[in-house]
C-alpha cells in the first residue's frame, strides 16, 4: 500500500461481506481479543453481516481501494431512555494498515456520523491488556468511566474490561 494514501471512510455495503469477513479473521490478535473469537473469525466462511449486525451498523475504511478496517456502531440497549448513547461494538484494522491512522479515521467518522443523528455519547469496552488501543482512545478524547475487574480469563491471566466514553457537546 502507498504510504501517502488517504484513508477513505464510507458506509458498509452488503457486497463488502466477504472482504470484511477476511479482514476480521486477519485482524484479531492476542492483545486485542479473545482466543475463542479469534478461532471463530479465522474459520469464517465469508459471513460477516447478520440480522443483528447489518451493513447499516458499519462504517468501513479503504486505502488504495481496498477495505482495511471497520467500525460497528450499535445502541447499547433497546430502551428509549438510552437512545442518546451509541456503542462501538467492533473495531478492526487489518495488520498491513496499522499505524496509518485508520482507527483514528474510523472513530472520527463515527463521531461525525453519530453527532449528525443526535447522539450525545459514544461508549466502548476495551481489554486492559490492550494498552495501544487505550492510548488511542484517550488521545481521541475518550475517558475511562470504570472497569469490570478480572472480567475475563485470557491465556492464563485475568484481564479487566475497561469502560470508556466520549461525550458530544451540543
């Protein structure tokens, strides 16, 4: 990929399903995720979208015309009292596109997309072992709101689930 290429963010399309399934399988690492998810992503048969995760819930990142990342944005609950909040329920960048601003571009585009639709808050959950992601989120204005201590047992160690959020000004 060209080092000076610009990241392009766009809404996902149904036709992106196979490319996104391949990306998902390649993107999971021990630092970022769960071994059980890594195994299921690696064995994906090209399925990415589902009734609960339709194309409309995703933005994709392209570099040089290839899909290199995605973000999945969903409501954390179906309650109308919680409708002003959206949650990152998936963020992945392919290994060859890392450290090129793709995750930052996806998060920035997600914020613009959500602000335009009236959201006031964007939340996410990140493993305490994923220090690179936590640094990125903090650089983009996310703050820690709490943690579920020892929430997961991964590769022989207990890992906290860190809850982070960014509030949008009106």
